C-alpha cells in the first residue's frame, strides 16, 4: 500500500522480511503478532531484497532469489490506525 510505513521505507513485493526487533518472521502471523505488540513504536526490520528470477527451471516455483548479502536494516514505526480496505 502506497501510504504504509513499510512501503515508505522501501519494502516492495518480493522482498523477504527476515526479522522484526530480532524476532524471526516465518509467516504473516508472526509479522502481525510482533507489529501488534509494537503499535506506535519504532521497530528494527531486517529485509532481504528479492531479485526476480529471469530464467527458471521447469517446475520451479520461486519467482525471486534472496542473496544473503542483500540484507537491509530498516527502522519502521508501526502505526496505530492502519486503514481498512
């Protein structure tokens, strides 16, 4: 969403959220949980920028590659009143 704190920090589709405040993120539920605990606070995110795969092998499902040396540290403030869509 264009007006979200994550978008404004530079997170895009295909990026992989590794952790928030040193809590590993394995699913959307992990992300929602940690953000709910930190509403209105600055949070430290580790994100790996997804690199689109141009050539894929038959049966290959991943659309992005995640080079471990591409980890970015971002500070994002979780907002109290996110929009309802």
